[in-house]
C-alpha cells in the first residue's frame, strides 16, 4: 500500500507524512514542476514532479496508483477515477469519497461551474481549520488501521 497525495494545494502533506511514518507506509507527493523545491529528503516520502498542464498530476496519480492504495485529493474528478480503480480516496476536510457520495459531489461541482459561467457568484470553500486537521488525521489513522 502507498499513499498518493495530489500535493500542489494540499494543506495536509505534513499530517500524511507523520501518520504514514507511524504505519511505515510509503508516501508519494505528486506536484507540478512549477512547485519544484529543494526540500529536505524525508525517508519514506517520494516527490514526483509533472508538467504544469491541467490535470497532469491527476493523470500521473492514476498511472501510478494500484487497487487499495490511498489517494488524498480535493479534486472530485480524480476521486471518481480513483474509486473506479479500487483505491481508497480521502478528502483533506476529513471525509471519504465513496461510490455512494461521488455522484452528488460531481453534480454539485457541475452546477456550480454552470452558475459561474452564467455570471453568478458562488461561494468558495470554507477556510481550512484546526478541526479539519484533526478530522483528517483521525480519518487517515482509522483508514490505515483498517487496511493494514
């Protein structure tokens, strides 16, 4: 089992690395080359850089991930693809994507995009809170405990 993180805008990279270390699970951070850095190499963590094109990170994650790997993303499209491949997919706000909730999430995203195209203002995501961090850490820990 590996954990793949759609890492460009992920606010939970440090949490993922910390929890994964406790379970000795390899982490792969997938980032756009525009976010390249010379960060310190962390044991058990691999960084994969992709082109800056739209969805390049998503496509690379889908190429690398195997059934029962964990994918961390806020992108509903990537979540849907991951579920189809048999991966466990988590959102950084502390919920699991499932075959039961993904259709509703995709529909909501579609309707919001349609509204924005027609000139309507839509609300953005709520700020990421300490409570969200706690919920995510708990979810990742439970997910790893249940699948190791």
